[in-house]
């Protein structure tokens, strides 16, 4: 220390002389020289102090230089601050935030900004969120729903992969009564899926508000029809819901939408070694599901029947018990006032503990449940039949000279046909059109347009499409007969004329051609007789 003190004293004297000379200079040099004196006292500390001073100066300089750019980018900086701060908090909190720290303001995957907690259930918690990436592209506020699946997912090793597969199937479901799924992903230990944000309320919330209130079938019909439409569409794509319940049905201002197709089943099947895994809602699960049977469309029908019963009666058919409990206790649902015998039988079939007794499809369940309605085509058929009967009676008792039935001028009404017979009619009409295009009007026998049209009239005596085709056929026969006469082929002309008149003896052009043939000495059919 004495040696260091001795070295410093002359240096101080030198600095005193320099101070007088440097006084006119700027304060920056004075600031820079003073730490040099302090540096002689300590070899390490003053050096750090000098670096701190220089760094501060550089920072101040950069701050001044970048301030306009910072002002310009202030909104983006605020966005980055919003995005990164929750992520940093999440890392600081570790797994705790994954379990309890999901709050409005947090950002997931540097993309989804949580806004409002919508609710929580057995499958997880749901928030509204802004899709920041979508907003950068469209410059519009993009609101979605994001569901975080429960912590129990981590206990099943294959759950993430299977859930991805099920959500991929759900993404392919494009139907107005099925919620649109956007994506399925994970952020660390958080497993989530994003979907369209729905307005309105869940069917469970609606039922809770109307608990013990019975609704008429007419009031329930619109909701059931929309649920069945979405469910049937999914079944046609080979997808079974496996956890259909009021919580998974949402009532918007426009329609009902079904959520969470296949998620419960994916969780259960992801780890078959865990036999105690409950990945369904017992009150709406069929007995077969509880017993571990493979998924079946009729599992969803059982759940649909339970939902229908609750809508109509205001309560669960078995008091909230599972199908297994109800079966063991030999419970049976109480009949619902206002349902006819046929409708109650349809609902009871849907609630059966035996899969074989339930309806084959959701459409069949709804069709049997709703009152029978006279379909529009049936009403039209009835009117047509009545008209035909009136016309027949009128024709039978009218003076013959007053009204003359003509196949082409005033044909009778068409008769109602069964779907099978109508199919035959359509097939004959198609074949007849092909014959017409290739010129097979009356030959070869059994393979020509005239024969096919006559087959149609045997099934539907006044089929308008067949009559229209026959008019064109007779005109073409007339044209070919004239061409045959001009070519000197009178035999061909005679065959065309006689064949046409055998079918419709009042055809004016064919009658005129017949007279022309008679004048040339070639008799027609009547002359031959």
C-alpha cells in the first residue's frame, strides 16, 4: 500500500497541472480523466467503473440515436412485450403455471393471447383468445376458443398422438351443426385445441335453467333435428362421438352445434393398460361403452335418447345414474306425458341397455319419435289420384261426343308411382333417348325407341316425358317416310307410316303421307285388309 500511495501522489500533482490547462475543454474529457486517477488506486475496480461509464455513455448515445425508430415501432414493441412477458412468467413459474397459472393475458405458443375464461369441465378449461398471427395477416381482430385439456392427459403416453388423429378427423367435418376445429397442438406441457368461438350457451346451461320443466315435442323438435343432422353427418364419415352430452352441444342464435368428436375415445384408447380410465360421461354412456366394447354408432343413439328424455321431461331418465347402475338396479324410465304410444316406444328403444334393440341410425330414431306427417309428394299423389277418379267417372258417364280423350291433346293425369316403379320408368326413358340419338326408331324389334316408350306407358299411362318423346318420334318417322318416297323406297315408307298410325291413328302428317302412297298405287294397311 505504501508503494502504491507513493506512486499515486506524483500522479495527482500532474493531474492538478493538467486540470488548469484542460478547464476550457468539455466536461466529457474531465469525466473521462477523473476515472483514470481512480484507476491508479485499484487495478480492478476503477477499470470496471470506467467500463460502466463508457457503457452508459454508449447506451445514452444509442438511445438518442434510436429514439425516432423506437417511437415509430412503439405499437409493435408493446405487442412483443405482451407476447413475451407471459411466456417469461411461465418459464419462471415452471409447471405451476401450466396447472394453475392460465389467466387472461397469457400468450400460448407465441400466438394465442388469452382473454376470458369461459368455463371448465372434465376435459379441461376453455378460454376466448385472440389469434395474433391471424391478426398480422388480416389486420382484423381474430377471436377463437381455445380448450386446454386436463393434466390427466400426461398420464397416457399415446394420448397426444391419438388426439391429433381424432382432431384431424374433426377438421374434415364441414357441417353447420358441427363446430369447426382449427388446430391441435401443445406448448410445453399444455395440450390444447383451437376452434371457432360460439355465441349463445351450452345445452347443459339451457337445461339447468329449465330443470324439471317439461317441454313439448314440438318445442324440442328444432333442437333435436339439428343435433341429429350433425350427428348423422359425422356417422356417415365413420366418426362416432363417444361422449355426446348436453355440455358438448352448444345453442347459438342460428343453430345447435356439436363439439369434441372422438376426444374422449382417443384418451381412453391411448393407454389400454389403464382399465380404470374414465374417458366418457357415465350418465350418458351406453352400457357397452362402460363395459369396454368397441365404439358403435348406437352408443351415440343412447346418449341422444337420454338428452331427448331430459329435454321432454326436464330430468335424466335414470336420475343421473349410469347405464350400468340403472341396469343393475333394474330401473326403467317413467313414461312422458304428451307422447303417443308410437313415440314413447321409439324413445324407449333408444334408451335400451341392449345395443341390438336401439335404432340403427340417428335419423331412424328421430323419424320414429316425431309425429307422422303427410309428405308433400304423398299429398300431391292423393290429389292426382282423386283427380283421376273424378275424370274416370266423368268420362264413364259423359256423352261420348262431348269430350274425346286424345293421347297428345288432352292426356289423363299421371298416377303416383312407388320409388321402384319410378326407377324403371326412368331407365326406359334413358334407353329410348339413346335409341333416338342413333336412329333406331322402330327397329330392330325389342331394341328401338318406340318399344321403350311403350314400356313406359304400360307403367305410367300418361307419362308426360314419354309423350313428349313419342311426339318427336312420330315426326322423325314422318320425315324418314318422305325421304324414303323421294328415294323410291316405297316399302320402307309404307312400314314407317303403318307403324306410326298403329300407335297413333290421328297423326296428321302420317295420314297425309298415307294418302300420297295410295295415289302412287301402293296400298296402306287398311287396303291390305
